[in-house]
């Protein structure tokens, strides 16, 4: 493999890039002209006009060029004489011939996976060096040269390691073969990726979403793709990736945002309360699903108690027809044990009762038809019976009763929860109504579980779930409901589990998601975190995740690590940030949550311009002040970790604290400085 300085080949390739840019501009201009030329009724009716206009606007948005990048980053030459330029999107000339081939197309697979042993028809692979949207170098790999040595790509290494600032970017130019295999996994397959820090698992998930939207556009656009991340700072960090790949309609939410929106949608409740970690942990326990199920179905009445004379009596003409209580009880048992939702069973009950009446009519010699059955099902007597046997329920009222009424909770949790656990769950001072309750985020998960017992939750075509190891069993069930008819891409790292309920195995996660047959894949080659940093952080693994293998950095640059004992870590961190800000790239100052205000004051006092990532809408500065609780999923060129002992102490228990520290110590792409006055955790010494 050889890298070339600018020459005639590079000049020709730059001309091709300029041509591609001109053709992309032509394609966008043509799309916008179609928007401008739309006349009322052009598509058939007002609804079709709106749909066509929306489609064209989305198409135009996907064709916006970014002059800071190139439209293509590689090229493959094939045995049949064909040459393909591989890029972020498909570009054609006015005749319809390809100028750039989308990286997601099947013919692009060879750029990522072809080897000398398995060329797949590729004889030459070319990578391009890029600076500010211009081609600066190229590198050729001749796959037909059987005697050639496999050497690492300098251009690839430089692209992976170069400093970055601002939101996360796509990795289409640097996708590795094992990553590409995951990106292009079958759409019906749920893929679970255990990824060590810096292995690109988040990028794999986002690029998988982009590939699925390309390969199955109609279905996925119709049913929707949802990306779920751990917090808003993380979602802001990844927000530019899919639009850069031409996908502008993918919803991105945190779990709390998703579930809060679901339960607050009708304006009946507000999520505004907080509660102790042990209560939140119990409310997210998988056993609560059974408690909730019993609470919902406890509303089904006993005919002997809720019906006059214990039977359903329907008047037809001059006669009265009686469905006895034992038969009504059989109908209820058939409906409540078949696995359907409460509302579905409630909607079926009138027809079941009407059918029983029709059987009585037929036994008397009558010949009723479907019209008669529908009339009986709508009769006042049947409606009253259904209201008594299966009353309409409101999710908030069901949960309000469960958490307010100790006797009801005991009946719904017998054999599932202990007496001590029931005591934790019951509100000490129950609110008078569901609307006045201070519902918590954990309650929102329970409310979602109640709502799904009542009525099926709509499913998306695909869900990308990042940092999945941090979700409780009921949160995972809530996510699973939203891809019940589709598949999921599940991403995370067991070693980075930092909630009291974090997962201990991916088998457990997949089971709670309702995807027990999902394929578990491991990424342990780190491309972004240098060896010096990952090796230092890996000292914690025997204590926090002994079942995991130690990740390997494949970076040629080992990076820089400094561990310094200082008198005032916060003041020293501010000075270090000021020095690092003079270099290219981003800087992250990671501190324990309790120290954020002190660090902010010190940074301001020393004249450092910075963003606070705990702000809802943080400014885009090169220096970011990051509470340790929000650093997960983020990366910075240079990181300063302040007082590791305080990061550990800020969590409810030592294991969670050490995991939070592991996350904090694995965010650096180039260099990390650890500043401490207190003794370091024993695992790091």
C-alpha cells in the first residue's frame, strides 16, 4: 500500500469531485424546481399534494452539500473495468449515470471488506486524504498483488486520529470490516453489540439506521426509525451524523423523554417528582410487570357480584333471554386468558355476549343473522353488563390506586413482592387524585406498562438503543414494545453500567426487550481511544466487569497520559484547560457532579470560554465542562479528569462509582490528564 503526494492522478480525481459537486447542485436545483412548480391538485387531491410536497422538501434537504467534506472518500476498480467512487450519497449526471455511488449500495461493500484472499472482483482500492473539502493525497491498495504485504493505511489512521470539535461526525470513510458486517445485518435481525470504549459502537448503530433506511426505504419511512440515547447531551453530540448521511427524518429521544411524552400526551398527568434510588430501582424491576398486569385485570368483575341476578338478561320483542352467570364467567375467562390487551377483550365482550343470546334464539327455533347479533351487542342491557364486568380504565388511575391502596397492592403482588418491598412502594401520604400526584420518571415507566396492558403500543420499524446496559427491566420492556413488529440495534458496554439497576448480561437485556433470539456481537478493537488511556482505564475491569476481555487499541499513536497529584485539582484543571485550548481539537473537563459549580467559577475566573453540558442548550465552545454523570457516549480530543475519588464517591455504591470512573477515563482521543489530591482508588494504583 502506498500513499501519493499530489500528481496527475490526484488532479484528475479532484476534477471528478468538482464534477460530482456540480451534478449534486443540479439534482437539488431540479428538486426545488419541482417544489416551485407544484400546483393545487397536481398530485390528485389536497392530501396527495401535501405528501408530494413533503417528499420533495425532504429530498432537497438530503441533497444539501457540505463543502467541508468530500462527496466521495474512496474508489474501487473492478475486474470488469468498472470504476466506482464511493461516497456519502448517490450522485448521477444528467443522463442518469452514476458519478458517486452511495456507500450503502451493495456494490460498495467491496470497499470495506475486499481482501487479497477474497477480492469479490475488486482489483484496486483507493483511499483519499482530505482537507477542508479538497483532495490532498491518495493511497492505493492492489488486491491482485498476491505477494503484497498487508500494511496499515496511513490515510485511514490519520482520519481516525485527527482532532475533532463539535458534534460527532459520520465514519463512512473509516468503517472497518467487522463494523460493516454489523451495519449491513439483515433488517429482521436484532443485533446486540457489546462494545468497549472507542470501538465505534454508537457509529455502527447510526450507520445501521442509515443503511436500513436506504435498503428498506418505504417500510422504514412509513413505520419510522427511533434512536434512543442516555441523555440530551449525548443526543446533541450525535445529532449531525444521520443528516450528514442524507437521513433527516429520524426521531432521536432519551428514554425519559420518550416515556414522559407518552404519559403526558393527554394532559392528564405531569412527571415532576423524584424519589430515593431504592424506590426507583424497585419500580423498574421486571417483577413489576406482573404486578401491573394483575392490577389491570383486577377490574374484571364477578358476574355474581356485579350483575343483577348474576346474569345478563336481554329483551327481544316480548321475550327476555338470560345468559347465566356461569356462562358469562366462561366467556370472561376465555377473553382474559388469551393474551390480548384489556381494551381488545373489552371490545370483544359485547359480541361474545350477543353470540350467547343468538344461541338461545336459535335453540328456540328462531333464525337470527349478523344484523340481529350486532343489534344485541349494541343493546342497553349488554352495554350495562360490559360496563359492570369490564369497566373502562385510565392508566393513571390504575397506578394511583396501586401505589395508594396497600390492600390492593398486596393483592396484586402476592407471591411476587415481599412485605418490605410493598412498604417501599406505597405512598406514605397518597395524593387525593391521579392528577395531583407528583409522578416520577420511574412512575412514567410503570404508567407506560399499564397503558400497554390496556392497549397495544404502536411499533416502529427499527429502534437503535444506545447505552442499553443502563436501562431497567421495565424501561427495556417499554423500548421493546416500540419495536415489537420490527427489530432493534442494541448498543452498550456492561463495564459502563452506571445505574443501580444496570444489566449484568446481554441475555437479560434481550429477554426484557422481547428479543431473546437477538445476535450478540463483540467489538473489542478500539480505534478512537489510544493505548495509554485504555490500558490505564482497563485496570478497573477486574472489579467492575471481570467477565469482559480487556479492549485492545489499534491506534499507531499510543496517546499521552499524565496522572498528577496536585494541591488544588480544580484550579489546576482550569489552567490545563486554558493551555489545551490553544491546541487543535476539543477539550473535556470531567468532574464529579458535586464539583461542577466550583469548576465553572474557576474556569470563568481564569478567562476560559467553555460550555456547560448540564445546560439544556449549551453553547458550542471548544472547552466543555462535563459532569461525570453526563459524559457517557461523548468523546473529546483531550480530557482532564478531576479527582477520581470524588467521581466514585458521587455514586450510591462503590461498584457503580468505579464504573462511572471507567466511563470518565475512556473519553479521550489523544491525551488525558488525571488530577487528584485525594488518594486514587486502589484499582488504579
